[in-house]
C-alpha cells in the first residue's frame, strides 16, 4: 500500500476547513431567527431553522471526525515508519565484519 503523506495531510486540512465553514454556517442559521414572519408561520420557520442548524452542525462534526481520522492514519504511518527505521538501524552493527 502506498501512502502519499502530503496528500493525506492536505485532505485532512480540507476537511478541517469544511468543518469550520459549516460550523460558521450553523451559527448563522441559528441566529437567523424567525422574526419577520407572520404569527401563522413563525413557529414553523423557527422549527425549520432549529432543524437545519442541527443538521449543519452534524455535518460539520462529521467533517471534523474525518479530518481527525486522517490525522490518526498519518500518525500510524509515521509510527510504523519510525519502527521500521529503528529496526533497520538495529541491523547496522551486523553489516561490518568483526575480527
């Protein structure tokens, strides 16, 4: 399996950006309020805004979870590479003939 670390890092950053954008949008939806609507539709508008805000917050959380997952994957990759490097370095003394 081939991992391109920079690509994974960029993808994690892109998910982080989406999280921030959606979190901001959720805040805007939540602060929109239902003023300006007639009494007949104000309750429905308020419920719509609340439902939409929760939905956007869930999507934002999903984006953050994906970014975190990619970072965990990269950490595992870095740890595995470090272990491999340490294992190879441990072989160095055996490369030289002792007399």
